[in-house]
């Protein structure tokens, strides 16, 4: 029952973000980068599936949020999770992953608007933290869905057991940001200016 209630809440959150994007009346030129970056994020996750927790998806989502804004970042994260799970397996964890990656993209866009990422250390710190917090949110899904009653001991065991994977995810995100953020960012920024993508939107 708790898992069902949490899934409903997460689906409502997703619907609100998608509705907010729809209200902005996006043009095809605004939708294309979300679709492309979501496909890249999903493909990257599938290609690196053999290496637990080491994936470029969070970095791709962060780059999208930086270049195209919070809403584009959220949608890219959510759609990357949904699309990659078509290959890796859908389940009750999917809405949690969609919201987790969506929030990573959303906050990346918000922090970029505040110009915090002009300091590279802040960007890489956010990348590291995002990988860890993604794991923590997925731990919450496990606890809500499969642990009854939820005790402090169960929480400590769950979060301790995932610590290595969460740190690995964070490190992978930093590595991919270091390799991709500048070259991809320049190209995406050029496209954004040339075609007026998300001009005053997102």
C-alpha cells in the first residue's frame, strides 16, 4: 500500500512538470533537444549497464539543464529513465528513477540560472552529490516498498549497503562532466543561440 501511494505521488509530480512544460507551448525546436539528449542519456545508461552504477546519464541530464533550463533538465532526466528502462526493465522503481533524474536536471538548471556553475568546483561537487542523492532516493523506494516496519537499523543497513555504488555513481558523473560539459556545452549553446531554442522559455 505504501508503495502504491508513493507511486501515485510521484506520478502526480511528473504530471505537474510535464504540464508546466506544455503550458509554455513549446515549439518543435524546443522539443528536439530534449528528445535527443534523453536518447543519449538512455543509450549511455544501457551501454554502461555492465558496470554497476557507472553511467553517463546524470552528466547528460545536468548538461541539458545547464544549457536549456530547469524544465528541459527535468524532462530529459525523466525521459532518460523511462526510455532506458524499456531495455533494462520497467517496474515500480521507474517513477522513482524518473523523478530522481528529473530533479537532478531541474536543479542543474536552477543553479546555472544563479550562475553558481561559473565555479567548476561547484559543478563537479554538484555532480558528485547528485549521484549520491540519486542512490539515497532509490534507497527510500526500497525501504517504502519492502521494509516493514521501517526502523533506524533498517535505514542504516540500506544506506550503508549502497554507499559504494552511490559514490561510484557520483564519481562517474564527475568524470563524464569533466570530459563532456565543455565541448557539448559549447555546441549546444551555439545551437540554442542560432535557432532560438528555449528563447525565454524553460
